């Protein structure tokens, strides 16, 4: 794992955005894996700014998001499809039919299978963006998830439900299940960039980087990935040896 530590969030987001912009310029039909949540938001803002000011072309890019809540339509303001449209896709020239977010509505087992097949059919993910949960989850792969998993349905832990409750009217209205790429799906990405900032992430970063590789700390499997870069601020990196 390569580790880059930044003094402030702004330079961290600029660096991640630049990695994605350079990758898109180098391979106009690149397949990107994308994340939701607070971690990538300003990275996406930087990518939109670059597209508007410098014209980086996304017309050939294909994207796959990590996950989606089960039971939320893509038009729901807390669905990950809605988040991606409003936080990134609408600000770029990417055709929406080249953007993939697993649907949380319908025959979810069939949706999972079709999602994996679609990723394979475009040659796999070239560059995957990740955040990390305070419990070490990546995507919605919570502690205890098998490292062999592919896209599947999962129940969210109480910790994740509480963490996400701030985006909903109440904790009760947070969906309890999600569709998520599996750990093996993520590990198959050719290159991975993980963003973490703030002291709340410090213990997870320590355990991911220095701890044993264990299914109880899903992100620890990234120690075995050949091309992963962590983009951290000093607070998230504070407990690293
Ligand atoms: C989001 C995702 C999650 C988040 C993680 C961190 O698509 O899969 O694993 O990356 O929960 O969330 P934030 O960035 O909100 O701290």
C-alpha cells in the first residue's frame, strides 16, 4: 500500500481528483469504480471544476458504484443513484446510461448477478475509489464479510445505520439492507484509491495498515492489493506507526 498524507483536506481532494483526471485523459474509455458518502464529495467537486474549466472529456467513461440501499428508488434524495447524479454525473459530460449504480428495487439477487456480469463485460474496473467506515467496512462489506464475496445483498450493522442516520429523518428511516460490490469485486480493480480524513477514521486506518489481515477488518485485505494508494489527512494518519 502506498500512503500519502496531506496537511489539509483541500490538497488531499485535489490530489485524488488529479489522479482520476489523469487516468481519464490517459484512457478515455476507462472504467471507474466510484463511492458515495462524505469522503469523495470534494474530490467530485474538483473533477467537475476541471471538466468545466479545462474540458476533460468523460463521454467515453463507464462507471460502477460500490453500493445502493435496498428499497430506495433512484429518485429518492438519499439513494446513492441520486447522490451520484447530483454530486458528480450531472456536472460532467458522461452519458447517464454509462453510469451504473446497483438498483435497490426489484429482484436483488438477479441485480447482483447482472452487475458482476456487466463489470466483467467491460473488462473490469481500472480505478476504484473507496472510503472506509469507522469499523473498517469498504463498500457495505461489514466486519465478518467473506473476502471471497462478489456483489451481494447485505444487512447494515447498527454502527453503520447510526452513522448514516444524519442523512435521514430518523434512525428508523435508514434502510437496513444494501446491495454492495463484494470484497473480491473490489480487489479485482486494477488500481484503488482510498480516501480517509478526520480523527474518527484513525483507528480503522491503523488497523487496516498495521493490523492482521482479517475479515473482522474488511479493509485490511487491501494490504494484499498490488496497487492501492491511501489519501489521508494528518488526523486519519495519526495512529500509524
Ligand atoms: C460508500 C461506501 C462506504 C463509505 C464509508 C465511509 O459508497 O461504500 O463504504 O465509503 O461508509 O463513509 P463516509 O465517506 O461518509 O465517511
